């Protein structure tokens, strides 16, 4: 199983899109609090998350609670623009977790330090632009990991 970890997400529709992708790929979604929105029926409907009750989602009070959870992934990969190591260079393993910072400020410095050896990026051709939208980046990275786990890391 693949894990997708959203660190303090701020925008309900982005989280909804990531949740839909997790449901479709049978990945586990971890939400690290505080969230920038309330998970309730009204917000879930507004974000198109009518499938939320069938999603394997776990909320954690903070990063420490997530790390201490028996449901936490074995290996973590931090997706960030602050590295040159491409997400294509990684050989993903069953049980890996893909960690994404929030929409406004990304991952905090202390998280970058904790996951220093596990920072990866999604390359893009336009250096004038900062990064992909959170839900798009999560989709791109998740599907690469799923591709490798399902079909092997080679494209033969």
C-alpha cells in the first residue's frame, strides 16, 4: 500500500482531489493537523468528496502523532522544490509514504531537515514558475509510485 501524507493542508478542494486519487489507487491518506478547513459534510460535498466515507483516511493531531502511529509508512519521501533529485530516480517500495507540504508555505524547515536524505522533486521545464498545484503534484507522484509497484520500475 502507498501512503499519501498531507502536512497541514489548507484548501479543502485540493485535499478532496487528493482523497479521490487515493480512493482510486487504494492508497492511504494521512492528514496532519492543523487543517485549513473543517472536515464536515458541507465542506466535503462542496469539494466533491462524496466518496470520503469509503476512503482510507487517517487524521493525526500533529507530525509527532503521525510518526508515532502504527499506521505510519515505513519510508517517507518529501516532495519539494528544494532539491534536484528527481522523483523518477526513486525505486518506490510497498508501504512508502509521499509527503507534501501545504499550499501556502510548503514543508517547514525542520521537516526538510528530518527528511534531508529523502527529498525529491517533480522536474518542470519553466524555472520562472514555482511548482505544481498540490493535488496535481500528488497525482503525478502517486501514479509514478503506483506504476512502479504495479508494473515494476522499468518500462519494458
